[in-house]
């Protein structure tokens, strides 16, 4: 027979024993289910937040460079810089661009936007999204000296369609009270630039941008980099820049240019996780109540164990194991349920949508946007570890109370 320590043997006997006190059994069940529900909710909700964050990152990177490089005036021409950068490890592609604010005007309506000048030959190589429509429009910019591509919401706000003319005036020119720098453009198409840039971005050819903003020899041309690891974009860019001639380069990554957005998403995940952790803590409070009742119910057994030579640490370990068993079982049930729910969340939400439609509105369809989830095993590990630690801490005070029982006081009246 396999040897087991005395504390483990007695603790597991207490767990498996049929409880005479129905209230104690009920509280134990509630504590286990509370921990399971908390773990399930944490895994499912954090997985939904992960999917939302990844979607927002993908939408952001449709127009935001993985990394950007501003060249000093005295450095090599951008053509040579791009050729050198393309030979560096981690760099998938590099392309020049310009970005300045301007006033777009169309039939009496206008809006301030960010006009980005791109090289029609090199820009497709740094695009994040596999959008063939956008690639075709960029290629058309290379065949037109006055072509412009608008974001979907910007075009809708101005009421512009493909083929219509509009004018663009640089912001710097407007600030001086002059409109002499205004140029006319023709809309070659409307494209999707992601969630956050469809209402503020317009693309034109790089040469057209240099003419519009009058930057001479391209002193304000920047380099857009596409890297093989977006999460290490800055370090890859810095390593690549070290191969260029010494100068004061300014390097930035998408995580810096969109820092406020992703910091807010991280804070949302932390706060949501903390609030849902309260469910686990409530379940752990029930473990305390269960063990307090167990200690009172088994005080005579504790006294007998003490008189037979069991130490206080052994008695304490017995009740820690008894209470911790509910936490372990609840955590395992919650983890299994959370993983299953996360994997099938899209099917569950679509099924719920169909059920609601058939129940509430057989003649109409009320669409409920389905949820997507992305399971991160690191989140599962953190959630389960937190639940187990909370469950363990909940057993300490009742177990300490059990260890403080004096055998003489209990057995005096037995």
C-alpha cells in the first residue's frame, strides 16, 4: 500500500465522509461552485478581451507602420537607406512615405485630414492587410499625377464617390492665410484603412505629396518598416538603424504611436480580471464558513488526535487539506468549463441568437453580433493559480483555530 502522510490521509477521509450536517454540505457545494463560476467567467472574459485586442491591433496596423524612421537632412538619400535596411535581419520590407495635415474641400464641404504620400511601387510590400483592392488603387496612383485614395468614412462624410474632383490645401499654408498651395485631385477609389483611420487618412503619390507640401528634395520623407515580429518592432528597427551611417535617427514603433489605445486595453483587462476575481473570493469566503463549522463539529476528533500525539501542525494540515480540496475541485471544474466555453463561444452566441430570433420575433430577424475569443494558456495558468492561492489562504484561519483547541477542555465533558 502506498504510504501517505497522516495529515493527508485524515484530511481526505474528512472530505469523502458523508456529512451529517446538511448545511455544511450545502455551504461546501456553494463554495466549490462559486470558485468554479469565477474561474470559468475569468477565462471566458479574458479570452474575449484577447480577441478584441488582437482585432484592434490588426485594424490599427492596416495603416500604422510596424516601425517608422525619420531621416536627418544630412543622411543618405532615402533610396539608399531603404536598400540598406532591406538587408538587415528582421526587416521584411521598407518604403518611403510623407505625412502632413491638410484641408480637403469638396463642393462647399471640407475636413482636416492626414494626407500620406506613398511610393506606389514600394508601398504594397509594407502593407499589413492582404487587401487586393487597396493594392490595385495604390498601383493606380502610380499612373495618375493627381490621384487620391480616401478612407470609407471620410468619403461618406464628404459625400464623395470615385472619379470626383476635390482640392487639398496644406495646413501650413492655411495658417499663413494663403491658399496658393492648394491642388486639385481626383478620387481614384475608396479603401478600408482600419477602425481608426477611415475618417482621417487620404493617400496620394509620393511625388504629388512633395509638390503639395513643397519640401524640396524630400527632407521630410520618412521610412516605413515592416518587421517579422510586431511585438519587437522597436528593437528590430533600432538594430537595423545601427547599420546606417551615424546620425540622429528618430525611431518609433506602432506600440508607441498607439500607446494610449493599447494601454487602455491592458488596463481594461486588468480591471475586468480583478472584478471577476471577486467571485472566486466570495467562493473562498464560503470555504472559511465550511471549515469553521467543521472545526466545531469535529472538536472531539481533534482532541483525540492531539492526545494520541498529533502535533498542532498536523491538525492544521488536516483542515487545510479538507478546505483546499473544494478549491482544487472548483478550479478544475471552472477551468474545464471556461476552456470549453471559449473554444465554442462563437457557436454558442450564434445559437443564442437563433433561439432569441425564433422565440421573440419569428417574423423578423434581430441580429446579435457573435463574440470571438482567443484562448491564452498563460491567462488560464494565472487564473487557476490565483484561484488555488485564494482557496489555500481561506483555509489558514479555520485550520489555525483547530490547531489551538485544547484537548482537556473538549474531553472534560465527554
